[in-house]
């Protein structure tokens, strides 16, 4: 491998090629042959604008939950392109924890939620959480199921546990906010929305929601 100063232009070449061809498999293969995950994390934080974009994109494809902080920091990058790539990529990392058995179990829960089989999703999530209590996305998926069954108190608990385990999980913050709105607790909902926007500043609909709730609270 070459040193870091000569790596950045190569990575940017891979990125430009990907933008032209949209062939993700070629991009992944090229990056994997020339870069380590550690070097991609370094470029994601300290590289130039295009290098940061390319590194964040690559980590979204090649990384796992251990790279969550790198993509989380990308959510607040000064470049909007980096932020958008981080928003997409970090969601992929939340289901990759390096344990195929647990990941398969999570996919089953996700599938049940998508099929609106929420009671079954909760049963499967209970089992997964018992096996892996630090698996943040298992808590989040149970929160989704509980929300849809209108068990808002439990859903809020699970959303907050998700955030304790994964401080970048803006979707869990949004989930808690939505539950609090359903319960009529505008003040708590407002705090949750602010938390979500603090994690991911590009959530424009959340910014609008905050403005609306602030007017409601101030009018009391």
C-alpha cells in the first residue's frame, strides 16, 4: 500500500468512476484492494471533500457497526454530499454487527414488521434481546412493533435504550418523539425531535415539526 498522501487521489478516481458508471461492485472491489477500513475511517474524518465522500460511501458498503462513529460524524460534516452519504450508509451499519446468527435474527424481525406482523416481531425481538442485550437495532425494531400496536410507553423505553446503545440513532429519537405525540406529551416530543435534529441536521421535516411544536408550547 502507498502512503496516505498518495491514497486520496486514487480513492477519488474510484469515486468519480462510480459516479459515471454506478457500478457499486466495481467500486467496492477497487477500494477493498487498495484501502484498509482504518484508512477509510481516517479519510472520512480528515480527507478532502471528495475523499470524505468516497470514504463514507465505501464504509457504508464495507464497514460494520464498529465504524458507526465514523459515519455518525459524517452526519454533521460541513459538506452536504458527505452528510447525505452518511445518512444512507449508517443505516446499513446498524444491522451489521459481525455475528451472522444475530444478523439473520434481526432480518427476521424486520421482515415481520414490514409485513405488519407486529406481535410476532415482538416475540422474536424479545428472544434476540435476551441473547444480545447490547444489539441496539433489536431494541429499535421492537420499538417499531410496539408503536404499531399502540404500546407507546414500551416503545419509548425501547427507543431510549436504542439511543443509549447507539448515540447516532436519529430514527430512534424520531420514534420516541412520535410516541410522545401520540400520548399528547408535546414537551417530551419536542425534546426528542431536537435530539434527532442534533444528531442529523439535514432532517428538514423535523426542523419544521420543531417550529410547530415550539409555537404550541409557547402559546400555552
